[in-house]
C-alpha cells in the first residue's frame, strides 16, 4: 500500500503541530530524573507540561509564519522578532499552568527551528534537514539586541532554577540590559558568552551540533532498530547525558555532580539499557537516586535536547 501523501492547507500550522508533538513525545517518555506521566516533582507534574505544550503551539506557528514571509521576500531576517516570540511564548506558558519553569530551554531551541522550517521548502509533510540546519544558522545569527532584551525578560518570567550569577551580562543585573542596548549586543553574542557553561547557548552558537550530529542520529538508529519510541528516547537521552554533563544540574548542584550523573548514564548503557535486565535495574536505580533530592539532579537540559531531536524526527516525516 502506498503511503498517504498528506494534504496540508497551512504550512505554519503544520510546523506548529510538529513542534508541539515533539514536546508531548518528550514528556511522555520515562526518562530518568525527569517529569513523566507517572512521576513528577513537588509542584510540577506532567499536566503542567501538557498545558505548556498547548500554550506553545501558536507561538511556533507565529515563528513559522515569519520564516515563510522571509522565504517569500516579505520580511528581512532582521525583522523576525525571535526574542519577542520567545518572551511571549514563555509568558503564555506561565499563564496556562502553575508548575513553574517547564519549557524555557525547549522553547529557546525550538523557536529558531520553527522560523527555519518556515523558510525551508516542504515536500509531502517533510523537510530536508540539511536545508533546515542552514536556515537555523541564518536565523540565530540575525538576532538583535532587542531579541536579547526580550529573552532576558523571558528568563525572568520563567525563573529557572539554579540560575546563579553569570560572569558577564548576568540576567539579574539591571546594568546588563543597559549594556546590551548601549553596546548593541545581539542575542547570539550573549549566547556566545554563555556557551561555555550552558548547552542551550552552545547549540545556538555551534549550529545545533549536539542535536543534529549526535542526538538525532542516535534517535533515528534506535527507531530503526526497535521502533519503540519510549525506548529510543530513553537510550538517546542516556547517550546525550553520558557525553554531555547536564548544564542544568551543573548550575544547581555543581559541575562535579553533573559529571557523576553522566557516569551513571554511562554505566546504564554499558549494562545494555532497556535491552537487558541488568540495564533496566541500573536505570531504575539511577532514576530513584536522581529523584532523592527533589529536582536538584533533574537533567532538564538533556531533555531539551531530546525535544529538539524529536522535532527533527517529526519534521523529517515521522508520525507515531
């Protein structure tokens, strides 16, 4: 039987749906130390993430519409207003749920993808990922000081845990905004400063290298081998965490604790992960340990990377 070619009346709506689905698939998997449909943290559970995904959808559509306008010559890259879209999205998410910061990192990663997808030709419901990546690069490098100010506002709205004090242009320092405006520091320049200690910023600055070159290929490999979304997401999550200590944990609990969590992920993978009884037992042990200290050891940044990898999977044609 031939695969059905979808009729897509509105490209921007479709892109928004793809990215919303990526968030829903990410939160529905049983990743260790993260909120899922069974387990949450004090004050934050899966309902907050579901509400957040629904709240984010229209803003992904808006971002995609800006990308479409660029592809049609109706808008310049400098006029995207990406920071405002991110800020307004985080504000909407805050309105729709009471679980605190649920998706800041994910929104920071997916919003440029949404704009880039709007810029990229679509073929039967799928996008060429090489072209998509090239357009992501154009989008993030076209950001403005106004985008930076808006993202600072978004961070203040989300109030992410363990933010600490940055060595330069600290978000909690009022003079940072003054400097950004006076010195005309674009958002990508701000993220360059933070890229040494924040993986989301690292992705922006380095063309989403972890997402495209590591997380997405791992996810595709797992899906091709077993076709089980939950297992594919968990194994990809462990691989990313094993290779890249989670910067959300590092901010809250220190770099050494983040490395210890990565070492646990390595051990689970060595034992076979969900493919063996030993791996399953070690994964359960890891999950229990991560939850012992509430959300202190929650690998939240790794989850953001997984959401971005799922977005690529869905934009390239995958449907559950």
